[in-house]
């Protein structure tokens, strides 16, 4: 499975960005997908994830609830993260992760910078 993120950039506080993650390869083996982020000198943390099952269950870390929305387009093998009302603390490299039947896969990351 290969994952490619896009959509990062520089935005002012209160602004919005939409991240995309396109999966290719053995996508049939993917069980769930998620977004992680890693700020400078901090550990990588889970932001949100979505199940690939028909239920499409989602999870959000507390700091982004009500501001971020994770979604997927199964036909295009694409996952999105709509980020609204961005805050400077959201500044980080955002990574896409796919949990598959045998292993996990990571994208290369996309930088999100929120200025105050």
C-alpha cells in the first residue's frame, strides 16, 4: 500500500485547510485509516481515524473535536481531513496511516503551519 498526502500549507489562525490522502496498491487489505501529526520536538499523536467497514466509525482526539472532520471516498481510495478554525497549536507535519491486515503503512507527511 502506498499513501500520498497533499493539501498542507500556511494559513492564518481561524482559517481552514483540507488534507487528502490517496491510497494505491493493495487497498483491499486496509482495515482503517487515520491522520497523525507531529509537531517540532514532540511525539507523533493520533488526530483522527475512520473505519473502512460499512459503519465508517470515526474517532477524534479531544483537541480537534468540533473543528476537524475525517471522511473517505471509497471509490477513489481517498481519505480527507477537513480542518476548520485552525489554531497555532495545530502546526505540525500531518501523516496519513493505513492499518492493513498484515502491517501499517505511512505516507510521507504534509506540513501544516498556522500563524497567529
